[in-house]
DNA sequence: ATGAAAGCGCTAACAT
DNA sequence: ATGTTAGCGCTTTCAT
């Protein structure tokens, strides 16, 4: 009855050749290889403190040697449903989504969470229904990417049900939910500075959808930097709603003004692409005659020509962060429930590509 | 503590208030509610034949009443890895992907499969590595959306490992793997007919990436229909690679020819968007001066202006179908292994929007 | 610091 | 046609 007896016991002698090869190595194998108990391996895999360094090492070596990778399903089961995380989305068109899903899926795989992805359309009823399904499905937490992150009713419903909510991509921290986001204000300011440094002194701005707080922050960041420009700068602001078409139309208005801007900063890439089209239509060269900047760095940014100067929003990493956060919070929730929401800020990046350049000499 | 007696037994009295609320109802609850054994519930949930209709009914009623929904993790575990399905993707930019993921995820949820999503980049080594991970991870089957569906090496590796492979979106059936796809030839022909019916007699075509068989089928469908036109029609074919930029450039070439076409049919929406930009740049009105048609009906199709006439490829449903197929096949595989691959064809749809119109009178 | 035992929700094989 | 038993791979609680 030494180490091997256990093995014999496990599947019993019953099913003779039931080697269904589920993927092979389990913790058991690793444990035997490392000469420790299964529990120790579990502790190592979960970074639980009380393990001697040497033991941890030999376990890690065994893991490597056997190519062990934990089984998410088993983990989720053993953890008794903790780690069942919902994700609500509505706009499959956003270049955003696939990146976000990928990030979340990735995080789910590493952390052993079980992601349940729920879809709804733009209407409030549909959103409420989806939230209902998520709650009924027993989620420990729910991730809300924009625009659902702005939905008071969704977050209220979740709170009421005792489900942790994470708002992703809002313009500022929410008082009623944890959040993962970027600094839209600073990013917009940075882009504006980039344009100003290129010599632009008359810059058009295309706003995003008004119901998203991030839109406001982007505008504020832009305006603030315009006011700060040393040889003073001037700006024209047009409404938009994050769609290509609204960007096209806004750019048309901008370019047909008496004194058109030499640069256009759109609040997202879709609208920037629209602005690009408007410029081309007028026979303007980008960036020779007009600079165009976007925001988000979605796939579209490099799918258009010239490729867009834009702000890289770390969407995938935000999704991962959201996943980790919701997991952690749903675990802790039982203890101290009523504390201030966490607000996690991720770094963005200015990506200079081909759509922005020096201001044209004299105009 | 009435019907809860068993409940007490379950977690033992040990963990006093361990009501971690995993989502609530389990098969056990349903079984008790319906007055049958747990196994019967399992059989009903899995549509196993040998259950009396009346029993099945009462179980279903209990399921409804309690709002029961099966736990995918537990299922996957119990099935010992069967139902562990891999999905390989590489191009997160494709408007394709998020729809595909959503479809697959959806199917996974209903069928209780456990989707493992693996990423790789375009290189062959990276693909091989990803396939290796998937195999090592013990997948019962792997879904390969385009362009991986064209990879002989990937499919060979999978076969060798005894893992079921499903190729999605290829131009024709593969001899070495099951497939789910649409009729690219017929769809392209249909679009061409649409253009011809609008009076166009000189039509430009922008080809897709040469390494995808679907590209070839689309071209063939186009050419066939051109030849069939009654007042005879003429065509110009330009290469492309499915990117916006290649579409833009191809359209430039097309439009700068001595006798330019009155309509351009691009092999996908990205390239059609590029063609749109090229037209705008020349001050051409779409569809007044030039009609433009795309293919796929990705989100981009409605994000550009004018919105694209295109072919709707049922991506999400293809993903679902692929999931169902891989599940079924991986289950049956043990029995009869060596039979002809299944080839599943899904219906497409011609979507007429604003980018195509009557041929301009005289030119 | 480590191990043993029990059980997460479900399905497979084996009774009945 | 339905019930019983064992166990999927892991984490939990309780020893040691």
C-alpha cells in the first residue's frame, strides 16, 4: 500500500482499458513525480504561502517535466461555483469586442474561472433580461464592458442580488461598482499635445456618444490641452456617436467651414475612419493636407489607409484585469462586504502612425 | 428542514453556513422535485432514449419550475474530457472573429461543451505550437476557422493525435476533415446576378487571399455568371488579400483604367470598404457613379457609408454547427473511425443595402 | 510545513 | 425503464 496502491484504487480494475486520455497528466502524477502529496501540488499551483521553497521548486520541476496544466473544470467544480463569472455584451460590431473576449477568455483560463457570456441588444429591457439570466445562473460576479458599465439599473440589479459587478471602460470611477478603466482624460490630452507639437493650431474634435462618460473625459482632456497651448490654439467641436457615419458627417461639417481645421481628432477609430473618407472625398491628402487621429486602436486603425495615429486602449488587459478583480472580490465578499469600490487604472499608449503629420505650410 | 434532509447530509453538518450559492439548483433538487432518481434526470437532460414519456415530462416540469440549468464544469469533468473542444484563431482583427466566438460560445453553453480557445499568429510554427497545446490539453476535437481550416499540417497533426478536426469556411469539402461551410460559389454568382440585373455590364472583381480556397470559389462564381449574362457582360479582375488596403489599391487600378467598370465586387467587406474610399477620393458618388458590393456582412458593412450590399455569411451559425458536429463526432469516433468526413453546408443570403444601384445612364 | 478525507455536480458502467 | 455505485481532477477542512 505504498504510493501506487492509490492509483489502483482510483479507477479500480473494473474498466480495463478505459484509457480515455483526457489530456494526460493530473496533479496526482505531478505529486508522485515530485515525491509529495497531491495537496502540496495544489498549494504550489495556487501560490498558497505555507510551502517550503525547496518543495515548491521540486514541484515546479515536476510540473514542467510532465507538462502539467490544471483542469479548469475540476477547479471550478471543487471551488463550488465560486469562479462562475458572467460577461454581458451587446455590440458585436465593436472592434472592441473580440479583443475583449479574448482577454477575458485568456484570464479565465489561467485563473480557472468559468466564463458565461451573455448577449443582449441595446434596449434597456433586453439588458435587464440578460442581467436576470446571469443572476439566475448563479454568477459570482459579472463583468460589464461599455456601454453596460454605464447602466445604473443593471448595476443596481446586480447589487441587490449580491453579485459583484465590475464596470469596464467608464470615464471615471463609479460609486456603486468596482471598475477597470483607462485614463481617458490624460490620453486625449496626450493626443492633443501630439497634434499641437506638429504645429496644428486649429483642431477639430469629434465627440463620442453622449451617454458614455468616457466621451466626456476625452473631450475635456482635449479642451484642456487646447487651452494650454502656447502659441494659442483654436478648436471646433462636433457631435458624434462613435459610428463611422457620424464621423464622416462631422468631418464634412468641419471641412466645409469657412476656416477649416488642419487636424481632426475623433473620439474613436470608427469615426476617424469616417473622417478619413470625408477627406479623401474632397481630394485632401492625409496627412499632407489634413491630419486625422483616432482613439482605441481597434483593428480598424490599421485596416484603413493611411493607418491611424491613435491611442491604444489595453482592451485585452482590461478584460483580464476585470476578470481577476471580479474573482477576487467575489471571493472576499462574504467577509467585509461594505467597503469602497476598487478603481483600477490601466496605462494607455499613444501610437503614432501615418495619419498625422506636420501642419501644411501656410494655408 | 423538510425536503432538505438530504441536503443536510450532503455538505455534512461541518460547514455550518457554507451557503456559497453556486447558482442553486442541482440535478439532485430536480430529481427530488420530480420524484425520480438523479440518473433519470441526467438521462432526460441528455436526451437518452430509454425514458418513459410521462417521466420525461415530469422531469422537464421540475426543471422549469426550479429553473435548473446544468453545470458545464461538472459535466465536462464527469465525461472525462469528452466535450472538451478547442478553437484555434489567429486574426483578431477580422470582424469575423467576434461573431464566430459568440456563436461557438453559445453552442458550447447549450451543449455543455467546454470551449478552450487558443490563439496563435500567422506563422506556421506558431500554428503548430498552438495545435500542440490543444492536443496536450486533451481536446476531444478542435474547430479550425479560416484560415487554419486550410492548413494541411494542422489537420494532419490533429488526425495523428486522434483528435477530431472541423474545418470551417473553406471553399470546398476537405478529404481529411469534417467541414462546415457555405456555398461561396453560389453566393458570388448571386451577387453578380444582382449587379447584372441592375444593368451593369462592366464589372470589376477584387480577389481574396490566394491561400484560401473560398477565394477561388468566389471568383469562379463571379466569372461563371459574367459569362452567362445575356446582353453579354465584361469583367476586370484584380488581386487582393482581404485587407482594406488591398481593396483600396485594387479599386484605384480598376478606376484608373481607360474603360473603368460601373460596379466593383470585392471578395470581402474590408476590401469593399477600401474600394469605397477609393471611389470617394475620386469624387465618385456611390452608388450614383459606381456600385460597390462586398461579401461576408461583417460589422464593417454597416459601419461604412453608404452601407454595403453584401452576402451574409451565417458565421455564428456556422460556429454553432461546427461545435455540434465536433461534439457528435468526437463521441462517435471510438466506434467507427474511418468513414467519410461530413460536409455541412449552411445557407447564405444576399443583403441589398445602399452601395449598389442602377448603372449610370450613359457614361 | 505537509497529508488525509470528503465532496463539488455530473455521467459512466453496472445492476435491477 | 429506472436506480446504484464509483469516480472525473481538484479544493476544501481538518489532522498531523
